[in-house]
C-alpha cells in the first residue's frame, strides 16, 4: 500500500482526465450508436492533448519536452496501457476454451498468410525505399504481429538504436489510429459479418489496443473473434524472435571471431526470455476463459463484463488520444511512414483475400 500511494498521487490527474473523456465519449456513443464510444474517445482525447501541449508550450513548461504532458503524463500512460490490458482480460468472460480453439484453428491460415506477406514485403519495399535493415525489420514485425509489443521484443535481438524504435513506434501508432476510423467503414461497405470483421481486425490491425477498439466499434461478436485471433497472432512473436536471434548470431559470428557475448544473448532468447514474450494480459484473458468454461464465472455475468470492458476500452483510447504527439509523427520522416502505410494496406488486403480463399467471408 505504501508503495502504491506515491503512484496514486502522481497518476490520478491523468487517469481522471481519461475517465472524464471516456464518460463523454460513452454518452456520444449511446446517442449515435453507429459511431460508438471508442472513436469519439480518440478524437476528444487527441484534441485535449493538443490543447494541453499548446498551453505548456506557450507557458514555456513544455519546450523541448518531446510532447510531455506534465502532471498528466503518468496517469495517461497508465490508462493507455494497463486499463486497456485489464479490459482485454475481462473480454475472456464471453468465451469458452472450445470457442477459442475453434476460432484460432480456422483463422490460422489467414494469420500465417498475412504474416508471411508482411515480412516479405517489409524486406522488399523497405529496400526500394532505402529504409535501413533494422528499421524495416521493426516496422515489419510491428505490422505483421502485434505492434509495440513485437517491436519491443525484437529491438534487443537485432540491436536497433533508439531512433529506429521511435520511428517504428510512430509509424505503427499512426496506422493504429487510422484503423479505428477506416476499418469499420470498410467492413460495412463490404457487408462483412461480425465474425469476418473480427478476423479482419485481428489479422490486419497492428496493436492489441487498436484491434480491440476497431472491433468494438463493429460489434460484440466481432470483438470476441478479434481478441482470439490477436491472441494467436501474438504468439507468433516467439518463433520470429528466435529466428531473428539465430540470424543475428550467424551474422555476428561471421563479422567477429570472438562472439561469446552475442552467443549468450541468443541463448537467452531461446531460453528464459521466450517465456517473457507473451504479454501477461493475454495469459489473464485465457485464465478468465478457463474460469468461464469451468462455470466459475456464470454465463449470466458475461454481459456485465462486456459492458465494463467496453467502457475501459473507451477510457484507454481517450488516454491514447491524449498521448498522441503530432509533432513526433511529423518528425518520423517520409520513407518509414510510407513503408508502414504500404504494409498496413497490403496486410489489410491480404487478410480479406485470404479469408475469401479459405472460405471465411
């Protein structure tokens, strides 16, 4: 408790702001159901964040801060990550293990197809655009697997510098925000079912938060499907990281005869580090699914969990909107951003095409 008190004192302003914006967005979503709460949350959050930064810049307290939100920063960061992750855990109350295995099994070919296409295109298009090897790898795995989590997992393996990580994160973030607005429109225009859109969102949206947000706009069944697809897709981090570690170790051994440190690092990836690659909230999601399957969580409680999860998602997206630093996105540069957008569009098209080929549309 004593350890928690300092954090609560610093975090409450940002969390309170996200809650207020989330409540306002929820009201808008109820008045305009076709829009829902998540999209207004992002828009309102981004507007508030821009106003806060502009005021801090005028007062001289935010100059050179790289988009720092001052007292709001700790709470906004907490709300945009932990609150969203807890919402994903609650979504597990709506599913059983049989449904998870069924959805994951039937959509695995679509996931593998989109991943292979994304990684190959990242290498080819990235070379054409003269994007560095490390940066195109980061953008490729971020787009093909799970956004920031994949970038964070791959960064130490390939020895990416902080500037490359910042570029990749900014590119992925831009595509995530665009997906929340664009993908539901595409789904309605194509007449996609709830299940088909869930597969679409789960395979074609980069980050877990944006997958959940995009699917939530479309409907509850789409959200359930998207979360399961995203869960299986996230597990692809493990073979990708191990494979990259092997390639990096081979490259290093060719360049340096004495490579003991690098060998140890690669061994660490194959060993204990592998078990740290799967985010805790996806494990929590599976635990809640298990509790629902065993009857510990009654079916009657599912609607309540769903409502709570939707509100928490809206609050988290409000915080993500507040944390949007448009200056950082501008500074990300043209070529990496173009690569990210090209991969995003390609993966979206591949997802829909693969669903048609495998009879899921």
